[in-house]
C-alpha cells in the first residue's frame, strides 16, 4: 500500500492518512482481520512481568509480539519502551 489514492504522489503521511478514504478503509480492514486488539498501556516493569506470566502476546507500537521476544531484550530497553508508552496488553477478540 505505497500509494493509497491517486491524490497522493508520495508515501502516505499523517495528513494523507486522515484525508484519504481508501487508506481509512484499508486500516479498518486490517483491524477486522487481527486476532488481538490493543488493551491497556503497561506502565511499570513489575506490571510487565506479571502480565507476561499469564499471557503470550503483547502489543509493541502497532504490532503484536510474543512475550518471549520482548523478554529477550535488555532490561534497559524494556524499561525505556514502558516509559515511552510503547507497550500495551494484547486482548484476544
């Protein structure tokens, strides 16, 4: 989806995403095909590890990742992403 509509001559930007009907339909389609939806934001390292004990998937930005991928990161990288608000709980639909 490099060119969502005939109006856009470059890669979609935030402005193009808000005004392009084709792009918005595509985003709705992607959302309907996903098995998980984004839940609450993870706000502490303790909350992250307690969530990981019972669940297998986590949202990192807009993608679903297995918790073992995130747990393999360095401690400082996990902490930094929690502080920036990049990690969310993944809730099965």
